[in-house]
């Protein structure tokens, strides 16, 4: 029997599955007779703590995209594309 080791906090638990598709990965591993060992599982967290952490991660991703799209480098690139389109027409 093969083994798969996963590092992370709360890969499984009664509070829900951390990470999308984890249940599918576990089902595939079970079908292939691969043992899943979770390392550093950490402490159990409440639903509210998990929700707050997930919302903070979403805000971080979207704010990074927002400020990335407004960066000076991207603005110069967009201005260059606009000028090229105007010159072509």
C-alpha cells in the first residue's frame, strides 16, 4: 500500500473540508488503496474562525488583483495599447 502525506492545518474535520476538492482526492486515494496521512493537523477551529479566515483570504486575493490592475506598470501598458489602437484606426 502506498502512502500520501499532506502538510497543512485542518485538511479534514467536522468543521468542513479545508480546500476545495479534498473529499475527491481522498476518495481517489481510497479507490487506489493509497493511505492518506495528515501531518501537522493542528487544533480544531470553530465554524466562525474558519469563516473569518476564508473571508480574509478572499479579501486579500481581490485586493491584490485590484491594486495590481491599478499599478503604474499596468497603467503604462494599458495606455500603450490604447494609443496603438487609436493610431491603427
